[in-house]
């Protein structure tokens, strides 16, 4: 039987190196913008959160319902 493992994270370092990493955010932003074929109806914005930073892809619900633009953008995203 395998022994149990315990993982210990340095929360402050993890937050700085992963969750709030500007390099990762810029890569996500570039990937989202490259995947977006319809920049007039689907917008890519930076998101600065309390716990983590990231990228938000925004699309009006009427546009998504009629064309599936947001789903298509997410499907084309490669990081």
C-alpha cells in the first residue's frame, strides 16, 4: 500500500508566482485575442482580482444565443 503524501504550499509565493503572474496573464490575453474572430462582438479584457489576475472574454448573451461566438472563441483558444 502506498504511503500518504502531504503537500505544503507557501501561499504568498504561490499567489505571486502563479495566480498574479503577469507573464501568464499576457500569454492568456494573447491566446484569447488570437482566438477571437469577431472583436466587434466579443471583447477580451484584463481582470485584476483580489485573489488572482486573469483575462475575461465578454460577449452579450443575445450574440452568444444567436451565433455561439463566445463558445467558438473558447474552443479555438490555445495556451
